[in-house]
């Protein structure tokens, strides 16, 4: 099985990459990246392609894969503006999903978020809901959408507020429903790998409580 991965340098994406390279069911892993990647492991079945997500080529050979896993995403702190945030979390995933489908991919796996809803008053949740709806319209044979809550794992960047909330939820985890407990990045990544390989027909949602 040939896999295309976007978002490989992020917390969940880095776990997806490691799992994919160690999975004998996957014969090739193509990683699309906005910038040159230096701190990434090398592997004979790994191809790293540096691209401009604002101007993706539509007929490159590396688009010819079976499944796509998308973990692209940013924060308002990084993006600085709503326009740039939407570009990374909506425009880029949609462009990848559209071209990959045109080139023959039959499965798409998207890391979204709990609370994703196009009608949400929260901008973050609204954008996540919009991208879910847009990719649904592309009509992949298999579409899996994961909606984790707070994601726990070792990040390259510090998110103090998020870490405080994760620590709080962990302390009271025994009193909270599963849907409110933090989700380990490696658990999310494993579910994404399995969904990409299984290619269950139709649309499947995997929610936070299923990622514990």
C-alpha cells in the first residue's frame, strides 16, 4: 500500500510517519512538506517532496498513492491572522484531497478536532467543520475523520495553556467522561494508519472517547 502524508513534522504527523515506516503493510511513504526537512529519519521507502501548497503540481508521479493521511494544522499564535490560519487548516488540506482523488487515491484520513462544526461561533471549530464538509463532497470511497480533544505528547513548541489544561484533566481523569480526557498523539496516529490501510467504505468518524 502506498501512502501520502501531509503534516509529518507535527506532533501527530511525526508519530504517523514512524508507524508507517515500520509497518510492513505499507510499501511507500510520500511526505509533502512546505520546507526542507532535516530532522527526519531516512528510509528506503520514504520520499520527501518539498512543495508550495499554494501552487501544487497536479500531475506529479508521487500523487499516485492508495491512501492519504492529513495532519496539517496550525495555531492562531503561529498563523497570526484568521486568513493565514484558514489557508493552512482549510485551503491546503482541500487542495491535497482534491488532487490526490483526481490521481486515483481511494482513501483519505483527516485529523480534525472535537467540536468541529461549520456553524460554530468559535473560529477554530468553524474552520475544522468547513474542511470536513468540503472533503466529504470530494466523494472518496473511504473517508475517515478523527475528532480528538486535547492532544497529549512531546511537542517541539511550548503551549503553556494547553499543557496546563492537559495536566488538569489528567489529575481528574477518573472523574471525567472519556470524551473529556486527553488523547495521546500515538493513539491518534495508530488509528489513522489502520484507517488508511483498512479503507472502510463510506464516511467514518472516530471521536475523542474512542482514542483513549
